[in-house]
C-alpha cells in the first residue's frame, strides 16, 4: 500500500510539473489557433461568395486571396514548416482589412472586424506564459493596422464603385458578422478561462490529496515503530535501574516524544495546508487544564536548571468549551521553543481573565522566557517553517521547526493570533487572546483527579494487532494491569477467537492489517457480537471526521498509538460495564 501511495504522489507531482512547464499547452492555445484559422477561412469564403453575388467583384477577389493565404499558412503549420501560426493569421487578417479599406472605404464597416480580432488575442495567445514583448507585438500589429485602415478609408477614394443597395447590404453583413464574432470570442474567452482555472484547481487538488494521503501514510508508518519505542520505555521505567540507566531512559524518552511531536506537527501542517483541519471544542475545566499543560515539561526544566513558573488567574476555575487537543499542541510547541532557547532563568506561563460576559470569557495567555531573544529584523521570520537563528552562546544555528507555524495556523482557526515581543539577549514573550464560551455550568468545580484506583482483574481483552512489537508492548502493559489478553494478528483471527470464546469484555483492534483489516472486521464483529465494545487501535492521526466515521462503522472509541499506559487503562475503563476490583 505504501508503494501505491508513493507512486500516486509522484504521478501527481509529475502532472503538476508538466502543467507548470511553459512548453505544456494546458490552455490548448495551438488547438484554438487552428480553430480560429479555420473559422476565419470559412468567414472569408462566405464573404467572397456574398460579395460576388451582390456584384462586388474586386472585394470578392481580395477575400478569395485572403482565404488562400490563410489556407496555405494552416497547411504549412500542419506540416511543421512554420512554428507560429498566430502571428501569420494576425498579419494576414490585418493586411486584408487594410486592403479592404482601400477598396471599399469606411462606409462598408469593414474596420469593425478589428474588434473580434483584438478580443481573440487572449484566446490564441497564452498571456500568462508568453513573454510580454511577444504579446505586445500582436496587439501592436492590430492597433497599427486599425489606424491605417481608418486613415486609408477616410483619405483614399474607394477603388470599387458601390450602389446604395450594395453599400447597405455589405455594411449590414459586415456589422452583423463583426459584432457577432466579438460577442462569441468574448464568451469563448470567459468559458476557456473558467475551464483553464478549473483544470488547474483539479490538478492542484490532486497533488494536495496525494500529498495528504502520502504524509498520512508516512505518519502511520512512523508512529507505529514510535509506539513500540515509547511503549518499551514505559515498561522499562517500571523496573529498578541505576542512575546511569535512568539518564539514558530520560534521553530516550525525550527523543521519542520529540520525534512524535514533529511527526504530528508535519501531519497537522499538511492538513492545514489542505484546509482539512478543524477545531472541535469539548467541555473542560480551564484552570485544571492549564495546571496540567506544563507537567510533561517539569523534569526537562529541572534537568536544565530553568525555573518553570505557572500563574493562573483564580477567576479561570470555570468550565469552558475549547479544543483541548489543539491547545495542548500550542502550549507544547511554545514550551518546547522556550526551553530550547533558554539556558538560565525561567519560563513563565501567565494566564489572566480579560473580560467576562454572560455566555463567554476572554482570556489572555502568554509564555515568557529569559532566553537568547530574537532580533527585531528576525521577528517576522520566526513564524516561517523551519526558520533558524544563530545562537551566539553555542555558536550554532538553532531551528524552530514547524512549531510556531503550527501555532499561528491553529490560532487563526480559533480567531486569534500569536504576538511576539522580544529583544536580542533579553528573552521573548509569546502571547495570544482567546474568547471561549462557557460550558454546561459556570460554577467553580473542584480539582479533578485521574482515577487509577482500579486494575483490570477479571477483564478479558481481545487484542488485534499485526505488528509483533506493538502486540508485545500492549500485551505486556495490559497484563501488568492484570487483564486476561488473547492475541490475534488480523481480523480473520479475531473472528476465529470470538467464535471459540465470545465472552470478551472489550476488543482492541488495529485498523491497518493484512488478510482482513479493522474496517472490514468491525462489520462482522458488530453483526455477530454487537454487545462487545470495540476500540479502534491505530497509529493514524485521527481527526474528528475520521472519529465520526469510525463510530458510525461500529467502533466505540479510538485509542491512538503511541499511548501511555494510564491512558490505555482509562480508555478501556470508560467502556467497561463490569465493576472493577480495587488495585492491591
């Protein structure tokens, strides 16, 4: 599957490169030039016949010569003897109209043909890819020829005598054809431009979709081994070890967590670029949430001997509607950058209530550090992807990655913006404001605690996972919580296990598996065993739409890999109806 996605991505990029190549005729200009030449030829033939019928034999002869010239250049172009058919058609038509002005004068309205000729230029000349000099040549020829026709028609006596009837007829026919052609070319130009824009958008969407699918698959492939790494680290942390090993484990944990954050940032950035990332608010206690956001960084700040300060306005002990996942992502990126560029002093999270309204609350957030700071001329660049700054202390270039770019994009989705105040050598301060709606109640609530006072004793779990390492890690964690675990390596094995023993309390099922994947297996499981809750167990980056689709398919919930042991325990407990025994 990975190869198929990669091939599709490369094909889409090749198509895009081909369309962006100036030699690629996406607008079918050469084809339209042939069409214009043939339309001009047929119009000339019709005029030659008509002028002959009404007795204007000189005009008829000139029209016939014109038709012959157009036919010759079309044939020469077809056989490859000339390269630019457009310039020949413009010159021949202009010369014919000048000659007609000398033969018929202005009273026959032949000069009106310059208007459809002018309108046809954007159709037969790709102004977006042709050099301006060449485009001006076409327009210049038409304008000069138009002026020459007017001057000749006004100052030179017509070479052919007309009767009033002949004059009225040829004037009427020329006017009708010229005006009709102008309208047709104008409408055709709009139609072709819309078609051109639509084709470009479709091609762009194909590239974006292929890139999105490619990166999503790459993200899944990266998150799967990361789940094994992070899972094994979590298991080893539970064992006794000496100080040196503890240091190694901290390094491993930091590197794996940092890599996971970068993978998530890349996937989220891609979703933002594809306009597929949405904000999904949930009800949460704001004060408790803010107290928790800095906890993962406590050890890292202590190891670097940088003080972590968190000041939260007491008024923020309220329930609000906010996207906790995206807010955590913003704070993680801001804390990571502050820690990266701060070697002494402190990093401070300061959150204050700016304004309370009946249905909403406005909050000001800021993260301040005493790090290296950012020069004024670099402060706009810092929000660019993978921007780098030179750290005079380490004599190295240090990059900001995608973190700040992600923060800016996420805050834009929340109708906010990220503001930077910094001075070189004196630290930085990132701040933003959010207006959040209140949750179900405005009453202050007590600080909640994660309930971990129960294990999984007596719980039978069917674990469906094709990756051997992930199976080992998950099984070890679950048996550590005293659960009875039955392994299955694809959907078909899972159905076989259920046929032998349908008394499972819960099923953890991977989505991407050989033989029978989770998307197929869930339908069979819910059809035969609808009472057993099934949790999707996946390394894919699940958005709200995918979660909704999974639940609609029959899954009870979704557990993302990599996961923390307590996170897995909490996710399982949420869907168990069997009372749990207290942990010994």
